[in-house]
């Protein structure tokens, strides 16, 4: 097989390209820009494009399939040539389905918690030395490629993103996987540039459930109102299994979980993480893992990358970084840190960075999202708003949206000045963003703060 990737440098695309190359497929690719770490990973695998840019001449009848990335445009010259030559064109999720259509497909869906649930399940599967294929949307510690494809693994674990599949395929990615076993962790309006109303957004999850294979299983979070409605709606047509936050208590280095007369001491903390854990356990059960074996195996799990990831820690101070950016994620993450460190002063800093979060119409959804923090800072860059061609927003709009309990900053230097001016004894600092506050090096910041204690 010869497979060509249009927009090979994307975070998901380059992982699939590497996985296919390792499987023995001849892989070529192109892109108009390739950043790190994609560049180094592709180069190491020997599949980094020799030249940057799009060239129709790259496409010939020798190519068996083209995989089209979301970053490419509909008028891409390589895409047009592939159409002329009638070469099969796949989106990223379509090709993953082709590679897993004879396997049991376990699909993790939901507005939040997907990467954490996937990480937990993979951790246990690896501990038990089960053979599975997988695709994860984020980089996890201990993996050099987030896609694994083989001919003999009976199970494929897929993180199910609801975003669009490709420039010429406007279906949400997770619609294309046709799950045998699915989970929905929660529904909180996201991607408002694509799904203009909450009702339209919820509809995508209903479609996802309707595409679960006959005799398939839906595992659903009964504590999320919208997910619970779907669980009840599909109970008559497929197998449905509800889960919810378990009983637990806070211990010094994590959480004590109570389940079926037994206790398990875990390295993770926060009600939302324990809720995710129960979902992951039910997924494990659906592929043959006993719940108690699951919990014993997950005790060594320390968390998913950039999800409440510890940067530095000392007796009286801890710094976390987290990917949280939507209202529901901010609320859950801030609450988790305050619950775990209830006697410390918790400072939560978040960056409005995504298209949705920077729209003035969306700001009211953030009301009280950081209310559990003792001090809350919200940062946004007017330049990023301009770059995304959005209507300008003001500090006052942002403060009002969050309920007035936040300090709003628009310069990275303001945040750093604030952080460096504070005494961090008996404190916890939480940095939340899908970006990096336009240039803050968390590791360097952590070392600087430790030096002051």
C-alpha cells in the first residue's frame, strides 16, 4: 500500500502516518508548515516531506489512498489531482475505521474527560498486557506515538472527538467509528463556530448513540442531565450501563476510593477524575476486565498529560498545569484542586484561547466557573482575538461573564508580575489553558517559584 497524507504535520495526522509506516505501509506526505514535535517525529520515522508546500505532481496513480487533514483547504492542488485520478480519499477518522472495522471498537466520547478516560483504560490494559490498538488525541507520557495499528489486536480504543472530519467531510469524527462499546462522559456546548446552538451540539451526540452497532453497549454518566437523557432514550435499543461518581475521601497524596466493600488508594484526585475513573472501569468491564482487577491496576496511574499535571511540588507549594478551557472543565478542575488542598490559598489562572471562549456571546457561560479558587485570574490576548477575526472583547465583558469574581489581564507580563509578587507559602497555583499564556514556560516558572520558598 502507498498512502499519501495531505497536511501530514497535524497533531493527529502525523501520529497516524507514523503508525501506518511502522505497520509496513509506504507513507508520503505534504504540508505548508510543520511544527515541533511533529517535524522531529516524522523525520525520525523517515517520512518528513522533503519540501514544504503543496504540489499536484506528488499525486499519481501509484498512490492507493489519500488521507486528508482538517488543516487543508477544499481547493488544495493535491486534493484536486487525487479527485481527477479517482484515488480513494479518506478523512482521518474514516481511515481509522477502515483499519478497525473487523475489531471491537471502543469509542470514548463526551465534551470533557475523553483523554483522561482513554488514558486510564490504556494504563490498565498495558498493566494487564492485553493486546489492543488505539488512537489518543493527546500526547501521553511513555508513548512515542499516539496511534497503534496492527492486524491481530482484537480491540481498537478510539478517543471520539465531535469536531469535523475533514474540509470535504463535515461529519463529526466520532460518527464515523460506529462503536461496538461507547461511553459518553458529559455534554457541555463547545465548538460554537461549528455547532451554532446547544440543541445542534446535543444532536451530534444523539447521532453518535444511534450509530452504535446492533447489540452494542452505551456506558453513560448518569450525573450529566443531557447524557442521562440519551442513556434513557437508547435503553430499549442497545445495552446501556450507567455510572456516577463513587464514594471517596481525600488523602495526603491522592484519593481513597470505596468500591464494593474494598478500598483503593489512588494517585489521582478530584470528583471529576473519580467520575471518569468509574466510566473507564465500566469500559474495562465491557472488554472482560474484572472491576477489582481494574482498580488494583489503576493504582499506579498518575494522570493524563496536561490534565492536572504536577509541574513542581514542595511541602507548602504545588504548581499544576491543565488543559482546561471550557466552563465545565474550569469548574471541575478548580473545584478538584481546592477540595484536595482545602487549607491552602488556591490561585487559578486561565487563558481564553479557543474560538468559542473568545466570542463575547459565549462569555456568560463562564459564570462562576472559577468560584472555588481563592484568587482567580483570566487572561486573553486582544491580538489573538483579532487574528481569529472575532469581534473585540473587553476586560469588563470578561469579568462580567465570569460573575465579577476574577481579575482580567491582557498581557503575559501582568500575569508574571502578579505571580512573582506573591508569597507562595501554603499555596497552590493552577495554570489552565489550551495554549501557554503566549509564552509562559511552566517548568522555568516552577523552578523560579521554588527558589523563593
